[in-house]
C-alpha cells in the first residue's frame, strides 16, 4: 500500500526553491532514498510555506528516524536547516512537521 508523508515548514527565503531542489536532486542520486523506501518525492511552495510530499510503500518515519545518523541524511538536513524554519516554534522533532491526514479517497478500480 502506498504511504504518503507530507512535511510542512517555512522558507527563510521563498526564492531558495532552486537551491533546495538542487540539494534534493543531488541527494536523490545517492542510495539513501531507496534505502528509506522512497518511491517519489515532490516539493511544493505556497507563498512562504514549504511542503515536502514523500511517497513510500510503507511507513516512512521508522526508516527516517533510523537514518538520522547517516552522513548523507545529516548533510541534507543541515543544509535544509539554513534554508527552512519550523512552521511552529513548539516543534521539537522532525515528526512534528508531518501533516495529519484527515480525509483520503480513491476511486474503486474494479
């Protein structure tokens, strides 16, 4: 079953979209996304909001939390930390930036 995880943050500067896209393009050429189970990544900008949709074939968060010590993960996370800020200053973990699904629909494909 396809899982989707949507992470929400704020751009420090909304014009940084190209730099963030290039950062992920470089990252996505490494083995880490496949190791995490990522099948698709889509980045969105709405005004100063950054949204990061990650599609996987299982729950992403356990794999993501396990990868925190991986140098490839740390490199991206450190750079993103200079380009993005928390949507809510009360957030303490990456998990806190995950949007909550409150409705999901798919057509019956019989």
